[in-house]
């Protein structure tokens, strides 16, 4: 029988990576304590150290999602306004032609 893969949550990964980054214990010790392969802990640690600055640069993902939603609403509004302006320009031209033609 094959062993089923375990899935670890983000909080668990973060805690293990932080312990590894603090270097109070070796990766081997952490691996044996938590039953995780040492390579996996090393990978989580590298990911934390490489992408840790992104947390402070972009803010939280909730804020980013809100900002993207507002931005998409604004782009939609800009598109509608552009269409209305084009429609009004055509109407003004037609009205001007009718007035000049009569």
C-alpha cells in the first residue's frame, strides 16, 4: 500500500520555517520532531526568507484584492463614460448636420 501524502496548512509551514530560520535547532532535529523530511523544511525556510519581504511590500492579500476590485470597477466606469462620450459626439454631429441641412 502506498502512503497517502499529508497536507500541511500555511500556519504550520510558517511555524516550522520560522523555527528553522531561528536556527535554535538543526533542520534534522526539527524534521524528526515533526515527522517531516529535512528537505521539505529547508524548502519552506528558503521560501520564507525569499518571499518574506513581499509581505511588507504589498501589504496583506485582502488589501490587494480590495484594491484590484476597486481598480476593475473604475476601469469599467471609464469604459462606460468613453462609450457615452462617443455616442454624444455622434448625436451632436447628426444634430449639427440636420440644422445645417434645413
